[in-house]
């Protein structure tokens, strides 16, 4: 989603929804990774099992992993 603020450049954000039990762990990993300078999205807001974060253009890690392995191994 793109957020437009008057007089500012639009920013693109991502909202990621989690199934029960995964939200807190993902949030903790994202915040710790970002604070240590890793190239992960900055968390803007997090509540109700949804994390709103900056969009980082590029290939998704899951897509890269899936391309690495034989299709029979990941199906």
C-alpha cells in the first residue's frame, strides 16, 4: 500500500498478517534484526496479529529458497 502525506514523498508499506502463535516471534526477530543494522523492513506498527512495515524492493527470500531446491523436494 502507498501512503501519501501532503508535501512528502509517498511511501510504500507492507501489512503482514500472522496465524496464532507466530506474530510475537516474527515481530521480535524483525525488531532485533533492524536494530542491529540488518536489511530487514522497519516495523511501523504492530497489533492484532498484523505487522505494518516498510517495503523493501527485491526478491522474496522464500522465492530464492524455492529456486535453490529441486521442485520435488519442496512440494
